[in-house]
């Protein structure tokens, strides 16, 4: 076959021609009528073509200059490809970059949190339990206050509730002031002297103070002669003759018994602390007998105190 005709392969199909040169051997245009235009051979090629094998450096051009030139040409080609990227693709890249930055920042903040990194799992569980319990108590308090507010704002019912609240407060103050009798769980504390050693006023006062510190709400003291005196905040104790006591100016003889209303377990613990009332009286040769009472009665009354100087602030 002639050289300008297509050759056949072993499959019977004509061999596909390779890319035709844009010019002839001497740089002249291809004389074939169907030859492609050299400017349209690669419409997708970048505007600047990179010569894979640049010509050798000239006498005045260094190797560094040639390397910089190739890098600049590559950058122009990359910029040409990026310029053809669609706006949607650019937006996707930007959103992905922002998402990655947010995730990294969140992980860094969580890993450097001193409160969670230093706490153990048991501590976190206990803190959560305490917060839940506190929230429940606060919700109950809020509900109770809101109910009281509704009652106070409901006309006649509010006035009745206010009167009941005032009466309740008056009863509490009456018990504390000793003007009203009281009953409730408590203790009966009996002081017995041993031989010549008498129960001094100082020992009785120590017992009263320890009982008050343990939450005593009402107290009275009785002597062996049957005289009973209500103990309030202003009650005082003095030693008398032959082991007797003066309590608020009234004479009492031994043995002495204090009846107190409050939490029995707490008050018993306060009396039996090392170096407390029980240990001190035992060291003096006396005896202190403490008995629990499911219902202790404090029936002695104290006369109301009339204030001469103090006035309530309104």
C-alpha cells in the first residue's frame, strides 16, 4: 500500500492515525485540506505552555533563573486551572475549611477543660446527684412559696391564711419565751451529788448551754423539793447554801432534773462528749443519768418580760 493510505492491523480494522502535526517538516502549514487549526488542537490547555525540556541556558542565564522561570510558569498554569473552577466548588472548599477549623477548636477546648479532665467519674456522678437533689429541694420551696402567695392574694382566704401564720409564729415565740407550755420528744437529765461533793451552778449551766447548742427548744429544771423553773435565754444560776441553787431568784435543792425537748440522739451525744458535762460531773464524784422520752412535757411558765429600752424596727 502507499504511504499516504491507511494500513490495516491484524484485526481487520484500520489503524487509527496519531495526532497530526500542525506544521510540516520545515515549520510550514500542513498542506492537507482537513488539517486542524494549530490554535484549536487543545482548547482546554492553559494559556501558558510549559516546555518539558527547556533549551539550554545561555551564557548570561543561570540555572537558578531557569528554575524560577519554570516555577512561575507552573503557577500561571495552576492559576489558569483554578480560574476555570466553578463558584459552587469554591464555596464547598470554603465551607469544608470552616468545618474543619470548628471541629479542631472544639476538640482542643474540650481536651483542655480543667474541671472535666481533673474530675473522676465517681466525682462527676456525685456532683450530678447533688445538683439534682438541690434542684428538687428548690422546686419544692418554689412550689410552697407560690402556694402561700396564692393564698395570701385570694381575698378572704388570704386573710385567714395570714391569721393562721401569725398564730403559728406567736405559738413558737411563746414556747421560746417560756410563756406557753410545750411537749415533744426529748430527754430527762438527772444530776445526783456524790457524798460531800455537791452539784454546782457552773455544772448545771454547762449542761444547759450544751443542750442549747444541740438544738434544745424548751427546758425546765426541777429540784428535789418540787420547785420547777422554766429555763429561757435570760435564766441565771447561782450557788446556794448546802448544795442548793438559785435559779432566776428561786431556791432549789438537789437532786436536780432538767427536762428538755429536742432531738434525743443529738442532745445525748452533746452531753457525753469527752470532757463534757457527764465526764466532768463523774470526775467530781457525782452522777448524771440521761433518759430518752418519746413525749417530754415542759409545763413550767415564765412571766412575760416587759422591755424598757428595746423597740422593734418597723
